[in-house]
């Protein structure tokens, strides 16, 4: 039985998933990860609020456990994520701007230094854009912007590059793949942001496209996404699909039909991305349906559990597994 990582390797692409320490307690799931993945992303343990839960000393033991599991099993680690407005430690939210600035820099330097040489790539900054926040540059109004100004992105990337010159440094964003006027605006703002960062010499070498797709909403073909990916490639940037899953909340309840629609969504999306971008890794956000975050975020109206991933809860391959394998082989 071929594995997804061997299918991906035929096109010099890594295939992986997000995982967390509790996943390592399940032998079938760990086996599926080891057999199918060549890269793994800690879903939570490398986030700032997971490391700095209380004031004082950072706690890296959970992250260390995942990173050493990966390196023992020759899996690349995708570090997620250094600066993200949704993972700022609670005790800092009440502090001064100066305290925040020092803490943010200290966290980035300490973390990148700790794992230098062990992390294949870093989501250095996650979700920097929010057009609805009203800035002409589309930057989201976050404590990072307030503390450092618009140069916070260049600051983060320069520091990370200094401390781990070998790591691939990724700017990760959600919603770039959607088909809507707001998504098109976000794509335009992302291109302008990347041009500005390039002009500043920011060592961004890869764009992370989260790819949280919705079945029956994600168009089979998507000319605006194609054009965007072509411009990314023309800028000399590679692409990582960092958090791919397919929400089935709009699909009929019937399991076979749902699984087929989800599989087709994966297939057509990956075919398009491989045609237009220099892809270095494809990761799903979890491997088995029972691991998905989507039941909370996008509950199905009929109350049925979501089936968004490549394996079912019994760690059996689904049609989506075969669809992704086909796309990786033909990538
Ligand atoms: O493990 C702790 C537990 O010890 C503690 O008692 C409990 C209560 O505070 O929290 C537990 O941590 C939770 C963690 O998931 C692990 O399960 C956090 O509360 C919870 O906020 C965290 O949610 C994660 C979320 O990001 C925020 O970090 C989700 O699992 C994860 O799927 C989600 O992933 C994000 C990406 O990072 C960025 N893109 C969107 C994506 C989906 O929201």
C-alpha cells in the first residue's frame, strides 16, 4: 500500500498533518502519521500561549516532546506559530506596550534559538491581514502592529532568519483560497504586502495558504486564485498548503455522498494549486475525522459529526485519502 508521503515525494513535496501530544497515545493514529507523513505541525504546543501560560518561565516540555518524536522518526517539523494575535498569553494582554514588545521579541528569539536546526519551516507570522479592520494596507489591528508598527513583519522575519538561517520562513494566511469579493481583496492586499516586504529585504521565502475549504462552496475552477498563485510564483515565492481540511457542513447527510463530495473538493483544489504554484508541502489540519476542529467551528445543521479529513475515526482511509494521493502523484 503506497503512502501519501511517498506519493508526495515523487514531486519533491512533503505531505503532513497537524498533530498534538494526545495523538501519540493512539497507536493506530501514530502509525498512520508515521506511514503517511514526512512533515508534522504541532497543532497547539508551539504557540506562544501554550509555551508561556503563566508569567515567568516558558514551558517547552510539550513542544520538546513533539519535536523529538518527529526527529526520532525523521519527520520534518513545521513550526506553528511564532507571532499570532490569537495566541498571545493572557497575562500580557493587560501589560504595557513596552512589556509586550520585549516579551514578543524575547519569545521569538528564545523559541527559534531552542529549535534551530530541528525545525524545517516556521509560520513566523500568522494571519496578518484583515481588510475589515479598515487600513489601506489591510493589516489586521493586532498588538504586534500597535507595538512595532507595520514593520513588525520584517522584524519577526529578520530575527528568525538570524537565529535559524536554514529554516524556511513562511507568512501564513487564511481565506486566500476562498471565492468571494472579500477574498479577492485579501489576495490583492497580500500581493502588495509581499511586494513591500520584499522591497524591505524581509527573508520571507514561502507563502502559507491555510486552505480551510468548504465543500459545495469552493469552486472547481477558480481563475482569481490561479492568477494570484501565478503572481506569487513570479515573485519567486514557494507555497505551503498549511492547514487543509474540507468542511462538509453544506453537504447532504448521506455518508457516501458526503465523502465523495469532500474527496472531489480536495482533488480539484490540489490540482489547481499544483498547476500554478511551486508547492513545497501539503498538510491537513488533523488526520482523522475525530480530530477536526470543525465540529466546534462549523457544526453541521443536522448535528451529524463532520467528516472533513482523510481517515475516519477508526483510522481507515476514506475517498479523500485516495483523492489526495492522486493529486500528489500527478502534482
Ligand atoms: O491543552 C490545553 C488544556 O491543558 C487546557 O486545560 C485547556 C483549557 O484552557 O486548553 C487546552 O488547550 C487548547 C488547545 O487547542 C489544545 O486542545 C486551547 O484551549 C485551545 O484554544 C486550542 O485551540 C486551537 C486553536 O487553533 C487556538 O490555538 C485548536 O486546537 C487549533 O485547531 C486551532 O488551529 C488554528 C491555527 O492555529 C491557525 N489557523 C486556524 C486554525 C483553526 O482555528
